[in-house]
């Protein structure tokens, strides 16, 4: 079995994140960063996109010692996995900022800080003279990530004091990031004006003579792009250029390389823009040239300009216009057009054709064509997979491109990293990272008799290997062969241990042992019993609802029954493949096997070869019977691996019962919602985002008519079903559902950040041009915190509460276009119009008459019948019947016919009266 090497401190974060959209980009970036050497004079900036997108060395006066090791989309555990690429040369200083991506994907601040602790410890062990600077995680507009970022910073500050490293608090200085403007285009990343503040804050720590070149008089120039590309342009507009400089203008391929390192010259400067394959269009490149070549009036014509553009649109006419613009703006510069690199795979006809056009264009425009295509081919004439993977340039590819460019940079005396140097550096860093990660995985092993542990007798042998590996990493003469051999030995030792992981203690009539089952590699959901089957819910590991714990009882065949102590129901393996696992009242015919996963300390739970627990993110995070391949067990899939933990905590008593609630946002949305507008109200009109997305709730001030802010919550164990006044259910994604009790429900858990508040799964705000904006909409990142207050019975008793039903209606093409009934009565205290299932609130004793209502023409009936039943508090809108105006000129005291309709004296149709009195029946007054 291939060992899943994960970092012990990052156990809860490996959620299949490499499968995210930017995974290929991150892989190529980390590989590219293994290609250039680091020495004891270097000042290394390490982090995610916020570090990656800036030209730190240029901002500090083209200080060639400063190098960038940021990776867009990076996580703290990825820094650990690649740390040897950043510290093997024992740099003078290291500046680290990491964690905002971790936190935005639901990783706990404590986990981030634990990973950073390991990073610091390893640097101190392997490169003790390196001065470590931990920079605070920056503010951001999004909640609750912003609150969690701040919490992480408090822990980081304490950590730095404990480990005697420098903590740089940037929070207050860069608080403006949350407000967009000159600070940020997206409330997360920075314009040059933001980096100007940042650089000034840290300059004394970079070097005693360090100064930021971004003058206070300079302004952001975003080249008409209000996104990350525009922010990147703003740096180019502030960075100076001299006549000695050489710039490389291009897309992601250029941005992904550290060219002043690859060519070992402070005269070489990157003007690459973009993350992800492709990058800017040729029109955007042309517009951006103004920022690059004129900027804030701080530019001279550079000696040479290299262009690598057109990957996204391949338009030779527009490429020609780009070259013409460069000649206009920088007439003294020599121009070079680089060939587009081959695409992965076999068909490069489009690339070859375009390169031929580029070669002709270079002749026409008096530029020089640079063949950066041919060096990247293998012997069969296709892209060399050692250079290009998934159309991204890897480390070896960057070395080949740099050496090709060097042929045209003789006057600049560049000294490119040779292929031979690369081979040595790459092999050493690969071996060091592999060995360091093996050590980290071994550190995740715990020994003893507990759940998730391994036999104590195996510890000495593993410890001896770890000690040997640590000495290899710390040695001044690193031996790649010894490192590889030791890493293999550690992996083999761990593999042999995996199957010896301790089993859960079986419960008996005499003694009970309870466990939680947690999908630590997939959002850390706790497997929970519900009436409709198994779900994964977030929750407090030490305060579970009883439905979130399990006991294991041994069967006669040696397998387990897995039983919910809440009601004694059994987890039943009878589910078909790729369907939700259900519970049964009686013992199932087959039991469950608890076996080892490929991850240290984790388990797979399967029944024979035909059923296996898999935590999904489908249909409200149901737990499925799913496994890869043709049979169970699947030990590799993230959703199939679970952490078992013995549960000795208290059971959370149900804090909610079915009823009406007021809901108020508890956390700060960084000024997005002004003071007092944190209350959730029922929108008078649902907002249409798309033909499938309608939003029924909004944020606003607390209303004078209390029912406008009431939402009905139906509580079924751990399931919370939200219904708006208009009758629509509110799904987990905040979208309206015709089912007043939707099946896709928000999770409700105690807030991790605010006492007394609750996280409602993925509820955030949606801002658009609707009249009642902002609406309650979905956040793809995480949860906000809300106060939920149950409406007192005494408050409810002051109202007559009517529920609306409809007959003869047909659903519209869109849920928000269904028939609505409108109550125009001046004493209506809720919203005016509701769908089927909606609710009207009027003061106790209010009489409602036909003329108080209006309804649209539907099903060929412009005058449908409306019946009020005061006894049962129902209102029926019936399109199968026509409303008839009645006369009241006479009274008959002896009428007993009950087959026809009854009306009250206001002309409102109603059910057969149950009280004595005067009514209208068959067009005349009668007394019953």
C-alpha cells in the first residue's frame, strides 16, 4: 500500500484540496520554486497569493537578496511539505504569512497555528541562524474568516513570544483592506497602496537601510481591471525602470518564474500577470503597457522588453498592435517576441501555427524572435513531461527557458542556473522534502492502548529511524541517497504499523463505550443519526448531541454492530452503492468491520466488500455507501477515512424546540451592514438572482411590526428546517424551496467565536440591486454567527395567525413566480403577499373580509374564491371556484341545507359554521 504521508499537525486539513481548481497551478509553482538555489544572504518571503503576487525585491530597491516563495492558494500544511525548498540554503531571514486560505476553507485557527509552530521549530533546528519573522494574517472583508483570522493572530503572537521569534502585527495598519478602495479590489488582496503601507511597516526588519520605492505621491494604476490582474498592474505602475533594466512581459507562465534568480541578475524584472493557465488577453496586455512603461512618471525606457503573450487568444493582429504600442511608449527599447511553449499532449498544431506567425511578425516589426518552443520538446517532438505538466511549466522547463533567454542577454552578463545545477538542487530538495515529510508523518503516530494508537512495542524502532533522519537533515554535507533510503525505511515501518491500529472497545450490557466518528479529511463532519439516515454535521468534539455518538457491539462473526445510543437504532449496511446509509430498528443481517485507513491514526468502516461509509458533501452532507474501484474497502479516498475518538464529554441538551424565532447577525461584516441592520427580516418580495435562485430573507433594522422578523424553525433532532412568512422553505444555500420544510437544511451549531451565538450553515449576505438588498445569501466559504431568540408564547397570543392554502394552482416555471395571495388589511403585521403555506399575522380578533385580499388571475379564473376559517385559522384561495357576490335582503330562520356555501355578513366565504348566528346562505340571510 502507498502510505499517505500527511503532517501530524495538519490531520484535519487534508480535505482533498489538491483537487481544487487551482491545484495544478500550485503544483507547478512549488515545483518551479525547487529550481533556484538559496544562500545564507537571502531574505525569503514565504506565503500564499498575498505574498506571491508582489515583487518584494523590487519594492525594496531591487535588493537581489530578497526572494519570493509565495504560492497562490497556498495552505500552511503545503508550506510544511515544501519547507526544505525555502530553507536548505540556511537564509539570513525568513518572513512568513500564511493561514487565510486555511481558515477560509473551515480549518480551525488552532490547526493553522500548530502548523506554523512546526514550521518555526524545523527552521530553528535546521537553520538556527535564520531570523524568523511571523507576520500577522491580514484582515479581509469576509466573515467569519476575518474574526477567525484575528483569533489566529492572537495565538500567533503568543507562539512567537514562546519560541523567541519576531511577530510583526500588520492588522491595524492594513485594516483598510476590508474597505476596498485604494487598498484592495476584492477585500483580500492588495493594491500597491496597500503594499506601500506593508513595506514601510517591515522595512526596519528587512534591512537597516531598506526603503520602499513606492512614493506617497504615486497612485494605483489598475489598467482598467478591477481584479487581481489590476492589482498586479498597480505594482508595475509604482516600480521604477531604468535604461539598464530588462523586463519580461507576459501571462501566468512569466509570473510563475523568479527570473532575476533564474538568470542571476538584478537587471531582469518580471512583468508577468495572472494565476491559472492563460492569463491576460492581448488587448489587456496592450492597455497594461501604460502602467509598465510610463506608470507614475518614474520610468526610463528599459534596455530590452521580452514578450510572452497571446496564450488566451492567439490573435496575430492584436499581437502586432501590442508591439506597436510598446514601440510608441518605449522607442529606445529592443523588443523580443518569445515563442509560445508547447501544450501537454500530442496536438500542438495551433501553437506551431501561431509561433510561425510570431516569427513573421518579429521580422515585420523589427523585433527578435526567441524560440522558447523547441527546447521544451522531447525526442518524439511533443511537450517534455519533465518540463510541462497540465500545460504548466515546471522547474526543469523554467531552467530551459531561462537558458534560452540568456543567449539574448549577453550584454547584461546574466548567469543562468544551468541544467546541471538544477539537477543537483532539485534532487537534494526532493530528497529533503520527502525525508522531512516522513518524519512529520511518523510524529503523528501515537502509541498505547487507546483508539487511533499503535502498539507501544513498535515505538523504539520508529523513533530510532526518526532520529537518524533528523541527523541527516541537519548535517552540513547532506546525503540524498541516505535521505532517500531512510525515508523509505520510515515509510515501510509506518506501513507495517497501519494494520495494527487499535480497535474500538466493544460495549456490553455491563459497560458502555461511546465514540465519535469524524471525517477529518473532509470538512471534519461528525457522523450523526437522523430519522432519514446518516448525515455529517459540524459540531463541538467535546459536547455532542447524543445522535452524534456511537457504540460498537461485537457480533458472533467478529464484526461490529454500530448502534446509536439515542434510540438504539443500528447503522444498516444494506444501502445500495452510491446511496445514503440508513438506520434500522432491528439488527442488520451483516455487521461492520473497523479497519485501517492509509492515513496514520485513521480508520475505514466497511461491511464486507459491498458497503463502506463515505462522508459526502451531497444533499446536506449525507453519509453514503461509496468506495472507489469494484469493491470495499477503499483506504485512500478522503471521504472514506475517519477519525474515531472515545467520547467522555457531556451530551448537549436540545437548545431549540419547534416554533417562531427572531434571528440576528452576531458578528461584524466589516462595515458592510451598517449599525442596527443586522436583523433578519422576511423580504416583501423575493429577490431573483437567477431562474433557480430566489432569496426570501433580508438584513435590515428591527421592524416596528415584530412578525416581519419572525422565521419558523421546525426542529427534528439535529435537523433544523427554516420557513419564511411567505411559505417557502429556506434551504442550506439560502435559496427558496416550494417545500415549506426543505430536505436540504442549514446546519445549526454553537458558534466557535461568539458565546451564545450559533453558526447557521453557509448563511451570509447577497448584495445586488434588489430594492430590499442586502439579502440573506450563501457563503461558499464558511459560517457567520447568529443569535436565535425564540418568540415568547405571550407575544404570539396577541395575534391571530392564519396559514394560507391554495387549490387549483399550477407551479410556475420559477419558484418565485408562483401564485401569491395578498392581504391589504391595515392591521396586517407581517408581509403583504404569501405563497401556498404562507402565514399572515393580524391582531387578535381582527375580522378579515373578501375585500381585504387580492389574488392574480390564474387558470382562467380572475375572481377566485377566498375562504376564511377563524376557528382553524386558515385561509383558502380556491381557483376551482368563482367568487359570488351575495345579497342580504331577506332572512330565513328555517334553512337547513348544508350542501351550498356559507358566507359571513361581510361576504366572506367560509366553511360550515360551528357557532350559532346570522350567515348568508344561497343568497339570503339565515340564522343557525
